[in-house]
C-alpha cells in the first residue's frame, strides 16, 4: 500500500475511496494545517491530495521525497502548485476542472444580480432594524436586459456564466486567448474583442481567467478608469487578478458603479478600503460551495491520485 497525505478535511466518500487501496493520513484540524506540520506529514508520502490553501512548491516536494508520484489538487485553479517543480521531479499534478463549472457560474450570476440590484444593501438595511419605507426612488438598481456582459476568460465557467446572463437578456462579448467553438459562440451570440474594448463597452465585467504572472493585477487603476462609470466588476476567479486597493478607490470615488467579489488578493483578508463600502458585495469564496460540487471535486481528486499510484493516466492532469 502507498501512503497518501490529505492536507485538509474533504468529503468522507473521497477519503473512503482512498483508504480502500492505500494508507491515508488526513489533517482534520479545525484550522488550516501549519506549514511546519505539513512538511512533517508529507515526508515519505507517495501521493498528496492538496487544498488550494496549501502551497505545493520545491520545499514541500523535497520534504516529501523522491518516491512522491502525484499531487492531486482539489480545485480547478492551481496557482498554489509549482507545476514546473513537480515536472522536474517526475511528480504528476492534477486538478478538478469541469465539476465546479455550474456552481461557480451560479455564484457569478448571483453576484451580478446582487451588485446591480443592490440586494446586499437592502438585506443589510432590514437587518439593521432601521426604519424604511417603499418609494419610487428607494434603492434603485440597474436592470440587465439589453446590457452587455464582458467575460474575461471564456473557458467552461466563463461560457456557463455567459449562458446564464444571456437568459437574462444580456449581450455577450468576451476576451480570451483563443476563439471559442463557433457553435457555442453562435448559441451565445458572443463576440470576441480585445480587453480594452471589452472594458469600454461592458455594463458588467466578469472575470474567469486563470491566475498567473500574466494576469496578476490584470484589472488595476488604468483598467478601472477605462470602464463606464455605470459599470460593475465581478470576480469569481482568483483574487490577485484585481488590484484591490485600486478597486476600493474606484468604488469610493464613483469611477465604477459597483462590484461583486468572491475571492481576494490575500485571502482570507479583505482590503480594509472595501469593507465600509455599500456598493460592493463581498462573499467568502463560495464559488464551489455546494455539497454536490465539493463532493465531486474531492472524488475526482481521489480518482486522479489513485490512477497515478496504479501506474495509469489521471483523468485531469495539469498540462
């Protein structure tokens, strides 16, 4: 039997699947595992099932040892994994694309609706106990029908978000490294544009691109200034794609109308400039947070680990 280290709590079905074939060491503490404890536990491991909260780098790979065969990340994003370092050591890294597409797209559309219709403000008002009265100009928001959604990163989640937005009557433009399937583009009525044009014409900009050096602070002060002052920014991808300080300033000064965030630059910290603003909706990274999705993610990660440990090709290797 091989030894598999799971760096945090995951659905029990995935643990049972791993334990049916291998020795499994699971960190079950209420807090994230400390770096020191993580380095200690991975020593001698043949496989690691990692959460996005753990950094898998050369230090950790060397602490595991040369027998390590696989790192199975329970996330679609893998900015926490040094993939070249894995490749250099002959370790196969995997992720969990596909299974969280719909759940994350649902959250993206939820943030679009919450931000444009000022639902967070309304909910906070009710809970505050303050007196309120219906009126023609009370908490007026913006409709989506006939407006333009700009999707930055038109992969599976971007397409799913665009499909939902189209059902609300929105027009779709997108920026991506390559053209999407013509049949999907036709279904969505989606037009590919450069980022500058997307920012200038979109009423809502929704971020779905992967995070890396090329997308660090992709949306900063210059890009926010290029948006309409009536536009909204939504981020369900990775926090550092947006310069939070620049976003806080743009929201405070009315350079854009609002924003909806599910991810943050220094998670779980949120830029203090955002916390006091009414025109931003803040969620605690709930993109994949359904029982069904988190179970599917964990099961796919377990399947990936088991495949590699059996000498087979995993379903979703990171290329």
